[in-house]
């Protein structure tokens, strides 16, 4: 079955790019026509690849704009990433949130990392077909690549969706980040009190902030129980490697 952005947009109306454009404007991050078209193409390519390998849940295909594109864009709406930062998407899967962030912030140097080579082959193909520059892929265990000279202390920001408990995300992220100050931005769900308490005790963690995932003009978004969690590091004296 051939998928298109419009055939899978029933939950957001007949024009998903118009829906997203309106939300981005209302939330202070307007997108250009070219960026919105790239996101529409990304959805088509993601679903094309999803028919071959499991990049996202099949049950999410009809809801991809709200459950994946908007949630990925939310990182830019609720967290500041400095201009021209080097960003690592940890546990990228189908390029989420990394490719969405890269489209909306073309100034960023993005690397998508996942443990599964087939997924990163798919993401590399999608990035190439979208014409994205300064967008790389890598596959392997984060615990191993964090020690590699090509990755160690090479990034300003790590972004991730809920791929692991917060303590593990912090430990995996830290070797990739360069001192003195860097951050992890992640989407997490559920009660985070215990996870946050464990992560706050790790060496190098300066502060942890969390905010509810919410959007002006979109009160009925799936996953509203999720939070944006921002971990700020002070790495001047501490470089722990898990």
C-alpha cells in the first residue's frame, strides 16, 4: 500500500502541514514552506521504510504527525539549543526526534545513533533523499561508542525519546558531551520522581528540569502525560564513562 502524508492525516485534518504550521507559529517556532514539505516527505519515507523494517509501531502510522512529528518538534518548542550546536540523537530508531529537529533547525550538526544497523541504514537513506546536510548516522551500543575517539566529548547536546530510565540516559550521554557545560534533552512519561532522584546523584549532573508536554492551540494531543526533561551537566572535572 502506498502511503502519503494526506492519506494518513485523518487525526489532524486533510492538510497536516497546515495543521503543523499553525501549531508551530502559535508556539513561537514558525517553519518555512520548504521545511514543512521536507517533513511531509519525511513522513512518506518513514512509512515507506516502515513497511520493510520496524521503525515505528504499525499502530502509530495513522497518527504519525501527532505521535511522532509534533512530539519531536516539541523539543525545540520547550528547550533551547544554541545555534550551530553538534547534536546527538541517542536511540534514534527511525530518525526521531533527530531528523525532525534537523529539518526545523538546519543550522545544527546532527548525528543519529542507534544500536540497530538496519534502522540507521534506513535513516541514512531518508536523510539523503531529503537533501539534509551535516546529518550523519552511526550504529552501535552507546556504551561502546561513547568511548570511541570519534564520538567521545564531541557533542554539545544529546536528544532522546524514552529509550531507557533517566539514570541510564544520563550515564550513556555523558561520554558523548564535551565540557565544560552540555545538556541532555529527553521526552519521558510517567512518574519521574524516583528516576530523577537517581539521576541527580550522578557525578557531573548540575540540574534537572522537567516541564509538561503542552502546545498552545492543541489540547487533544496523544501523550500529554509526557514531559520534557532537561539535564544540565558540569563536566569540567568529571568525565564518567559507564
